């Protein structure tokens, strides 16, 4: 079995020069690829911008929840003790 001959695409002319694609099709496909790539990159930029916005809202939300929780912990201790006493006596 003979080894396949080297393709003429190694000279940088591409598949169209080698006769693999009809004339003009390679250029059209290249333009479509570039348009698709530009759309993809624009979409990814938008997605990452939205993710950055979400990430920036977390610290504020965390601080608010922490503040509410600290206020909850600082409530009078007699409320906690009263609940424990009621639980021990079986009174609802």
C-alpha cells in the first residue's frame, strides 16, 4: 500500500486552492465563521458582565442578612429562658 501524497494545502493556500471547495465557497464560509465568532464573543461578554453584576450584589446581601441575624441574637435573654421553661413543663 502506498502512502498518500502530501496535500497541496501545506503551502498555505487552503482547501479552495487544492480544488476541494468550489470557488468562492471558502471565502463565504470564512465570513460566516467570523460573523458567528463575533456574535459568540459578544454574547459571552454580556453573560460575564451579568455574572459580575450578580457577584457584586452578594456582599451587600450578606451584610444585610448578618445585620438582621446579629439583631436577632441581641434580643432579651428572658424570652429565650421563658421558652425553655415552657418546654420543660410541657405547657404550650
